C-alpha cells in the first residue's frame, strides 16, 4: 500500500454524519482552535476517494 498526497477542493469533501460533533460545539472549541494555531495540526486529516460519487469522505 502506498500513501498518496494530493490537493482536494473543499467542495469535494463530504463529512460522515457520525463523525461530526453535534452537541456542545459552543463549549470547548476555543481550546482545540488555539492549540492548532500554536502547534499546527498534530494528526493528518485522512480521507478516501469514493469513485462512485466522485467525492472524498
């Protein structure tokens, strides 16, 4: 298996509903945002290509 890195336009990315925080987003979002600003993104964003829908998930 090889790793492939490529630019993906945001309009081609679909987020799975079960992957999204739906409750309490008003609370505690500042800490991760500040951490990302200070330290950068510590975990890469992973996606896979769905050729049937021509989108990344």
